[in-house]
């Protein structure tokens, strides 16, 4: 019988409470009273109790364990002053997004996949990624991108998420102006 029952979990341990408080403080302007209703809290507790080793990092910062010097360690970025660009293409066969880092100084390219960021992830991005997540990828790897690339990411996200490239993307899925300016060429 004991092997059938789930182990007992406290609602949230101190690290999880701290992460949740930090997240809510950082997003104070975007969080209103209906965001954390009882149903949302129950979902959060369910996620935490089912995957307590990973959920807090995945929920609040998927880049928490990524070394910002990863591209240098991989031999892609040779000099600290190398300006590398991240580009976006669409795979002709699948329609999925393909992200590629280009080091023009070394004349080399590196395909950026979800698996590069998280070893347990997939090789494919899918049809779109949020502009905010794209900006975070560029920032963590110290990559720059053009306005054209950013517009492509936004258009694909709007098309596949809302059905039209012209749909206005909610601000929660967009990087802040300062974060965007850090990564624009």
C-alpha cells in the first residue's frame, strides 16, 4: 500500500516561497488579483509536487543553470569582443523555427536548439517562440539580432498563437525596451 500512495509534501518549501515572492515582486505591475486565484495556486502546488527538483527553475528562470560563457567554452566565440548575431529561419519541410548564431569574425555558425539550453529538451523549437524568450536567448549568450529578425519572431508568434501576423502581442510576451535595446544590432 505504501508504494501506491504519493509521498507527503508541504505546500511550498522556503526556496519555492522565495522564488515565488521574487517573481511576484519583479512582475508587480503585471499581476492583479485574479492571477493567483485558488485554481492557479492548486496548479502551482500540483506542478511543484510532481517535479519538485525542476519546477521552480523552469517556472521562473529556464536559464538559471546556463553558463553565459557557453559559446566561448564550445569554441564558437573566440574573442570577448566578437559580436555574434542570432538569426531566425523557417525550416521548409516542417515549418519549424530554426535559430542560428553566426560569428562573422570566425566565419562560423552554430544551430541553437532547445537541447543546447536544456539537455533534457528537444531538438526542435516548433512553429514559434515568444519574443521575450527569443530576447532572453540572445541576452544569455551575448548575441545580437537585427530588427528584421525580431520582426520575424514577432510575426511568427502572432500568426501561430493568435491566427494573424497583425494581431497585437500582449506585453507579457514582449521583452522590455531596455532588454530589447541590449540585443538589437
